[in-house]
C-alpha cells in the first residue's frame, strides 16, 4: 500500500491578546490562496508559547512527509523569534516542503525565499548573543545587589558560614523568627541555617550550672 500524496497545508494563529489580523481574515485569505488545503489553527495562543497544539501537529506532518507546502499570512505566525522561525524553515527544507508567506511575498523555493532564510539565520545568531549578554549583565547586577531576585535571595552559591554569618543567624533566630525568614535575611538556605543551632550558654557549662551541694542524711556525722 502506497502512502497518500503530500498535501498543501494552511496555518493560522491568533494570540491571546487578539491583536492584529483576525483568525477569520487569515483563514479567508489562506483558503483563497490554496483551496482544499488541510488546515491547522491555533486560536488564542501566543507565538512565544511552547504549547501550540496545531503547530505541533503541522510540524509532525511536515516531518512525516505528508505536506508539500505550508502557507501562512505573515512570518510571525510561525513564531515570535528569528530562531523559532528559522527552525521551522530548516525542518521544512529538510523534508522538501515549501514555505509561502503571503504578506511578505516569501516562497522558500525562490531566490528571495533563500535570502530570507539566510537573514533569519543571522538574526537568530544575533538574538542568541543578545540573550547571553543580557543574562551575564543580569547575573552581575544580582551579585552586586543592583537587582533583586523574586525571592529576595542572592544568586550563586550560598555563602560560607563565616563566624559573622553564624552570629547573625543566631541573633535573628533569637528574635523568634522562623528559619525561612532567617534564611532570607542572611541569604543562606534554611537547612544550612538550622545546622548553626542556638548559641552556647557558656564556655563552661559546669560553672554556670554547678551540681547541688551534698548534704549528709540526718543522724550521720
């Protein structure tokens, strides 16, 4: 039994904000450009989200060789980052599937389409570099205290239990604070704080709590 021939596919998506071209408008334009094509639609789904059921099914059909061409109205329907869009183009190219974008007049089989793919690759690399740079800057700001994390705790490895920190833990605990609050104040996990324990009563417990005086029983010398 032979496999069915590959079919053209349409992909439409509107985000949760409902901005831009409506889903009905997208589908009308897509259907007129490729009558009889199989439709994949994500309604109320952000392009930045990882959960796009219809898009995932479309990608599965592309990889299975059951799609010949994918048509969308705009490039950003495929994703909200150059990297995400480029990944789709790469998958499509690997399985000999054309990608057509109506508004930008892009056809991946044409010289212009191949140029767009090259530009997307450069943008994806730049995008990755910018994300890495922003991450490094944010980590540096957290470490210097210029920015705070959501939990209020510093980033990186927990600080060592120096004598100063041990003293502060005991002082905070002596105020009647919960271990979780103490941990937040000193920037060390609560489990580590618990290991410190309370301050010793004295360097010489026997001197502080002497044994009771011995007294002979009545009638004995």
